[in-house]
């Protein structure tokens, strides 16, 4: 939706998928063992993804737009995860 409203190229999504493939294992496997605070892991993902998305799309996105896109991605991912966990939790316990 962000790319639609800002009229940016959908090719940006390729870098979003790539950076998610990089940050997901790093966040879940390595950082989760070292850092116990969830906000720090989220902050790492936000900053790394914003910088990587901007790096791959310097001609079409500013660093601020990449940051807003990274924020939207991470907030929607966190929200979806929380909704799914609250839907599944009653069946597990």
C-alpha cells in the first residue's frame, strides 16, 4: 500500500524480500540468544532493513522513505504475529 500511495516502483519489493531473508535468521537465531530484549531486536531489524532497502534503491527512494517503508513493514509484521499468536494460544493452553 505504501508503494501504491507514494507512486514508487514495485521493484522495491525485491529488495524488501531479500532483506527479510537476511534479517529473519539473524534476528531469530543469533540475536535472540544474545539479546533478551525484544525492542532491541526490533530496532536492529528496523535500522538494518531501512539502510539495506535504501542502499538497493538509492535512485528511487530517499533514506527517509526507506525508513518509513521499513517501519511499515516491521509494524505490520509484528501486529500480524501478535494476532496470530493470540488466535493460536487458546488452543495450545
